[in-house]
């Protein structure tokens, strides 16, 4: 059976007028004119066929029928307000599921989770590390961090940070075998490589060693493994800015040379466009961006602490 429901504005006007016993004060609360409140109440009385107020000597006196109806209306409005508040709170708090790659989770995100939890205890953050690109329409995921060019139709994508590729190694490695003073010196060390990448060939070419191809050093299939092997002193690796940042800032890695390659692809924060403005998603996105910006500032300060030698800076745009 269809519900018989008066207009919500009329019910709000009636409840406020009854509570204040005044059309004028009700109008001030609702940010409308006194005439508008009076009109809404009269329309409600006409619709119900019941007199809700008596006007006595410029005073507004609620009738017995009006008082009985007020209890019903007030309870209904309170329930709507409570339900609305709970719904809004769920958008600002509760579970937030984030999908990202194992490399990004291990080398960037996991080190910062404590800071996020301390700053936002109202959010139950759940991280799912996976190599596949999440299908937001089919999977229970709110936001993802993807590596790519930022072009994903239907998704809101915000770049986390620009990326560059450069050589990194353990400080102990340099202390044990002497300092690297030129790009050619890296060839005295094992070169840690990715199985799907020709980064070393490009880097050496950019450094002016066109005819050289790396031959020494293990080949690994994950960038996080590559960086961890470099931290362990097993050789020199090429690392991207985002994944190497934590180890560089914590002095577990150093950059022996200033040669860098700009990279076309980087990390992006993505979610469906329809949910991009939800409070908890916007909050986590802003936190990610603030963390990345802080990394970039600290990395720039760290680089300024040592003399920079002129070096090629060629590579794909």
C-alpha cells in the first residue's frame, strides 16, 4: 500500500513551530521567512483536515491533536537524522580497502601504516597486495595504487609522484670496495637486474658507456627483492624514486652517482569517479599525497648534502 506522507518541509516547519511555539523563531531556525513557515503549517493542516495550532492573542498554542502528531513527527525526524548521521559516518570511517602491488606495499606503504593508524583511528585500513588490476565493479575495494601512465577510462586517477631511475647500493658496499667516482666504476660490482627490464643498458648509455652491457650479477623478478638485495650489500641496483625512498631516507641505501633517467610511468591513486569524493577515500588519498611530497622534499635535501657531478640525464620522457 502506498504511504500517505506529507511534504518533508511542512513537517519540519510544524515541528520547529511547535517546539518554539512561534512561527518567527521557527523561521529563524530554518532560515526561511515567517510567512513561509505559516504557509507550510496551514498547508499541512489543510492536507490533514486537522487544526494543529490555535492563534490566541498573538501567541501560538498547539492543540491536543497537534501535540499528539508532534510526538510522531519528532520521532520520525529523529530517526531520519540518526540514520543519516550513521550513513555519513560510514563514509568517513570504518573499513577502507586498498589494493596495490606487492612491491609498493612492501617498500613504500607498509613503513607508514603506523602513522596513518595513529592519525586516523576511525578508519580500519585493509591492504590487499596483488599483481592484477582490481575490478572496482566486481571486487570489494575502495581505492587502488597502480603503476602506469594514468589512463584508465572511468576511473579518477591522481599521480602520486614523478619517478626517476637511478643507481643505489648499500653504504657498506662502498666502504668495502672503495668509492664509485665515475659511471664506469659500477662495472666493478655485481649489477642487480630485473628479468623484464633493460634499465642497466639504458642507464649505462645515458652515463656515456654506450657499448657496455651488464653481465655480472643476479637477475630477480620483483623490484622489492632487487632493493632488498642492494640493502644487503649484494651489488648495485637501479631503483625508482618511490620504491627506494624509505631506504634512502633511513640511510640503508645511498646513491653513488647522480646519473638519473626520467620515467614515463609512475604510481597513481585510482578509484571510481563516482566515489572519488567520499570522505574516507579523499582523506586517504590526501594522506598518500602528503607522504609522497614529504619524501620528495627530504630526498632533495639529502641529495643537496653531497656534491653533484655533471651527468647525463637522458631517457624516455
